[in-house]
C-alpha cells in the first residue's frame, strides 16, 4: 500500500511518499501557494496522488502541547474534508506535535544553512510524520 504524507502550513505543504510496501517514507517536495489557498494546494496534491497511485493520505494534525485543538488544527481539518471529498481516499490524521522543531534541530546539527533549512523543513516534517505513522503500524 502506498501512502502520501502531508505537512500543511499556511503557505506551504510538505510532501512525502512511502515505498509500495508502506515501509519507508521519502520526501519528495514542497507545494507553495498563496496564504491559506487550500484549493491550489489540493490541486497540486491530487497530481501527486494520481502520478504515484497513492491509496491513503496521512495528514499531520497540529495539536497544542496539552492535546487540545487550536485554530491551525481547524484549518487542517478543513483540508482533510476537501481531500476526502475530492480524492475519495481515506485521510488519516496523525499527531504532528514538535515534528517541525525536531526536523529543524536535526538540520541545525547537520550544519545546514538557514536558507537550506527553510527550503527543506516542510518536506522533511512530512517525511517524519509519514515515517512515524508507518512505524506505528508495525507495533
């Protein structure tokens, strides 16, 4: 089963995909769009889904540290509904708390420049979200 992982922001969406066996996540890019233009983001994601025969979508859900949902979570839930209605695929929400922070720390320790970190953080966060989800299936 092939999955796509998404890390949705207000102007970017990091994308990762799994191998056909659903074991390893690989980053494939970042979609850039105007502030909160979910329709454009959706159209781009649909192209990735069609090109790679994706069967399930894993979407990062940003929760507050106490587990509650905030305004950004509502934004992600809106996109989840759009994805389900427009692709017919199951959308799995996966807790993404601290994924961007963790990826940023890894990139800093790898001595990547600020510009390189900015260009890669979303897709690497999507990879971390998807890989964490795939690993949770093995338990």
